[in-house]
């Protein structure tokens, strides 16, 4: 039996929680991979989550934007740093997509 290393609940969607309960080994493996990747180099955890937040916004993944917003906040990022991370993407992924990502971030920060 494996021990789960997943992040604290902190507003995770109910589907995520149900799937995690149904497939704990898969979720544990994904969490361990993320931890291993973040520890593999010199980038601190907060910056790593801001980078992953930017990638999530670029891939139009609302769930990943929400997850990395929560994780970045837990790692010490300020709301202003999170917003700035996304605003930096306007010339890369476009204004509409950045606004969508910001709306997802604001939903998380309002909780």
C-alpha cells in the first residue's frame, strides 16, 4: 500500500477528489513525479509553480491553472506575482486567453 503525497485539499474540485480516491496509485505517482522534477534543479518551488501556471494558461487548462494557483500561493507567491505571471503572457498567448486564466485565478483567490 502506497502513501499519498498529494497536496492538501484546499478547494480541489469534487471530481478530482473522487478520481484520486478511486485511483490513488496513479495520483501518487503523478504527485511524486512533480516533486522529483521540482527538486531536480535550482529553481525554487514558488517559481516552479509560477512557470507551471504559465504553461497551464498557455494550454488553456482551467484545472491546471487552478491547481498551480493554489500551489503557488502555498509556496509563498503573492496574488500580485500570480497575476503578473499571467499578464506577462499577453504578447505570447494573447489577451483573451490571459483574461480567461486570470478569471480562473480570481475564482481561486476568492475562496
